[in-house]
C-alpha cells in the first residue's frame, strides 16, 4: 500500500481493519534513499543530475524527491524573495531557474535551517516536478512525476462479461471480457475493447497524466437518444510498459453509468 495516502500507515485516516498502531504525531515525515540516477531537463538543458536523492514521504502527500544542493546546476539558479513556513519542516527559501531567456519562478526550494525533528533536510533541495520539461529515472523518461515505490498497478485479463449501462437501462458497452486494472487505494476499473461499445465516443479535449499508466485521452459519450455524458470515458492509446495491457481499450465512469462484470 502507499505509505502516506489511501489508508497507508502514514496516511491521515488509517482504516479500522488493522492490528497495528503508529506511535507519533498525526502528521509524519519519512525520508528514504532513492539511489537511482534522476535527471531533469528544461529546454533541453540538464538542470539536475543525481544518484544521491531521497524520497520524502509526508502524511497525505505524494513523495517528493530531495537531492543534495551540489547536484543542481547552481549557475542556473537565481534568488527569490519567496518564503514559506511548514510547521513540520521549518522555513523554506526559494530560487528561480533561468535557462536562456526562460525563467521558471520559485522552481527550487529548500530548508537551510530545518526544525530539529527534520534536521536531516539540511543541505537538500527540491525541484518542483512541474518546473522541468522532462524527468528521467535512469534512462527512462518519467511521465508527470517520479512514481511512488509503494504504489502499484496490477492488470489482469478477465473473461467475465462486462456491461456498461445508463441508470435508466441504455446499453453503452457489452463485452465478452476485458482487462481489470487494480491500483493502490483506488477502485478496480474495467477496460473493454472499442468494438464492444455501442454508444458514440466524442473526444472531449480533456487529458490527464499518470506516472503508472501514461497519458489518458477523455471522451464524452453520446447516447442514441442524443444525451451526452461529459468526460465519461477514457483511454490510454500509448500506455507505459507496465500498463501495456490496456492499450487502446476504454474505461467508463460517470454518475449516470453502471459498470458490471459477471461470470457466465
């Protein structure tokens, strides 16, 4: 399970179905080494290159990569007047990133004098995931942000009969099987072939990013009676290697839709 979310031991809400207790504050920090090589690029220039990173796990938040100050391109960093305060880490100072004519404001932050409980953050800094154009985990490009090593995606082919219907009984899809995707902390999703879909899919323009699955393209679902369910379906046309089994399949979720799978 994820450590800091979805009912993990350091999440904000731990489920009752457990036989353990976590002694400590309601908001917790855990720093773990992440020794794979990580690089970040802005406009094709490497601004960060490290094999000495560490992931900070913090209650209710995705992990954040902290790296030694020396592993940044110091000549590309500029002082910023921005400061913030965290009661669990201390006072943060920020720096902007300049690559050629491009400036990314407040792209890097650090805690030069962290509170005693988080003293191990001294000398480390963070590059905001969205500040870089490209991230690399060793030589593989990362989508969005570094994956959480405690988060996993499992894909299983299923022969169960999958149906997608509206709450008033209109069939949207009817498939003899598909792929069931289970993801840490989230409900299982069923992906079906496009030829099993009887409704019309219309690209909605929405796109989301998942470091475990890739880039999702969303569709609105047009029913035979003319009703349109906005952003009710999505597909990964070019998923990551670990999620290759859902390539070009379609998943549905909407308040007006029911997705069911049964053994026949």
